[in-house]
C-alpha cells in the first residue's frame, strides 16, 4: 500500500498523542558499522585555532527557495503542521527537540544546531577552506549537520565536541555520533585523541 503524506503525518501525530514523540529530524547518518570504518579513516591531530576563529567566517543563513532561508527550511523539515508567513518565517507548528525530547509550539524557542559546531570545524581544518566551502558547510542540508533543537540546550553545547558534550537523551546518542562522523568524514576534518576515544566508545554501543 502506498501512503499519502497526510496519512503518514496523521499516523505519526497519533503516535505522538499516545506518548511516542514525533521527531522529524536531520538526514539519516551512515550506519554504525560504516561510522566505525569512517572513524578509522579520520586523521588524528591537535586542534589549531590559528588564525583565531570568528563566527563571521561562516556565512549563514543562505536563501534556499523563494523567501526561505536555511533556518526556516530546517524548521519546516523538522516540525509538524508548520505554518509560515509571506516571508517564510514559521509562525506556528509543533517541534520535538531530538536532543532532549522537549516539545514546543514556539519557533523562537528553537535554534538550528550545527552537529559539528562551526568553531570545531574551524580548528579541525575549515580554517584553510575557501569562504564558499565554509558557507556550504554552515548551510548543509544534505549531510546530517543541521537540526532544530531546544535553544537553551544548544547554548549549553556551544562549541563542544563529543568528548565534552552529548545530547542528554541517551536514545539519541548513537544517531548523534553517527552524524558527527558522517560530517567529519565528508568534509575531511580531523579529530583529536579524546574525541576519537569518545567516538569509539559510543559507537561500540550502537
């Protein structure tokens, strides 16, 4: 049987009302086994912040379609029954932050998290990229790099890597580390020794 999108969403919403929260999130990362292979291929190096990181080195948000920029595109992707105004700003909807399972109907309560933070990318190799490649990284909707999450949780994460911070929702940690490795591998970013140890430990339990 082929299900229409409205039917699928109706079933998902029904599941939510029964206690199974709906989390429509980032593109699916590679499998745990592939992530372990990718991890073994990543270069271990000491992070470098020379020249010093500046947020302005990563342009956000790009226009994706019509009046919709990257942030609004992610909000529409990750939410349910999202309503937007004429400038594509989300005005209502329902979102469940996958990092902590917190639900909200207020778009301003959400940040768009870069799974691999911009500063982490910078000190892991992006400092040598062109401005265009950094912009592509900061607005990447193809890799599992952008996800709508609770704003205060995103602030607590800051620029921390997986050795320093993980989503508090344990059931999402495997997805998170798989996404992390997927992004780092695709962009040929380095990892430090503590980061590798943490990734190996989490992936062993996936």
